[in-house]
C-alpha cells in the first residue's frame, strides 16, 4: 500500500495554491493548506488512480479568469511504492503535473 500527497503551486503568482479542493478517485476530497499541500489520509492500492483539481472554483474565488474548470491528473501506483507525491504547477491558462519526491 502507498501513501499519497500533492502540492499545488500558483505558477503565475509564484506562491502556493492554498484553499484548492482536490478529489482522489472521485470520492475523497481535501483542500490544500496554506503551503498548497495535501497529505491524504490512509493508503491507496497499486494500479490506476486520479486526482481532480477544482481549478475553476479556485480561480473564481480570486476573481481571476481561467481556461480550465478542472485539472484531471491520472496516474498509476506501482506495487510496493511506499509513497507517491503528485505536484501541479498551475496557471490560469495552463498546468503541468509531475511525479515529485
């Protein structure tokens, strides 16, 4: 089993994306802390999973325009991986995700 965390950075403003709702596998929702991070409780199994970032609502709350109402990041957890970290660099008109450490 694997633990999962995510970190979202507002690339346009150069700071953490605090207060952004992220849903794991369509069921478990959490909100980024003041540093733009979430450490999901519990463990996830090997295989395919997805994170859905509620980017549209987050930008709306700041009265900023965005092209993406959400950012969907699908990934695969490898067997026997103790921890997986998914990082998202977010801008109003683009985003990039990568496997962090």
